[in-house]
C-alpha cells in the first residue's frame, strides 16, 4: 500500500508540473503573437489607411487577409491585371456579372476568364471607398509605392 501511495504522489506532482508548463508556454505564445501581429498604425497616407480598413472589413473574406486568395483570387498580380486603376475600380464597382454583361467573359489587361463571382460593390461602398481600397490593394499586394497607388487611383 505504501508503494501505491508514493506512486500516486509522484503522479500528482508530475501532473502538476505538466499543467504549469503548457500554461506558461501558451502565455508566452499569446504575448509573442500579439507583438508580431500588430500592423503599423499608419501606412503613411490617410487614403491607404482607410483602404486597409475597408479591405479588412469587406474584401479579406474572399481575397484573404494578406491578399493570398481564399474563395477569390490572390491579389499579387493586381497591377498586371489592371495597369490602370480606373479599370480596377470599375471591376470592383460592377462585379463579375455586370462586367460580363457590358464587356464579355474576360477581364483585365491579361484577358483573364471570369471563373468565379465577384460581387458588385456599387451599392455597398462609395466611390471614395472603392478608390481607397483599390489604392491599398495596389500598394500592399501589387508593389506600387504609396504615392503611385494613391495618385493613380485618385484617392488623394
């Protein structure tokens, strides 16, 4: 019986240590993720900051928080697809169905086939918000400078 008692005490002691270690590890991980995951307070331009907010609220569901694509395409080639921001804004405004009705089954300078539904945002976002989100996408995912993205989309 003494053996059993000693073993149960050892189990209780080792399980107590095991419980504390994972909790400490989780706490360290949470602190580290919070420190690393904070985006910069500003992107250096109010239009880009507003576009980032709109993108996160409206666009990231389909295009992903980092523009990697989820149910919608990745945005890494957004500037190649739409060299002119005016066309980019028109695509966001019309959406794929209205675009197809007006221009046919392809879009962009690289003549991509419409293979998924892009919703129209003409009744969801203002013209200014569309210009800001297009500026943000072209800056954040397309590689343009802040000045190029904002001026090119008329978001300044």
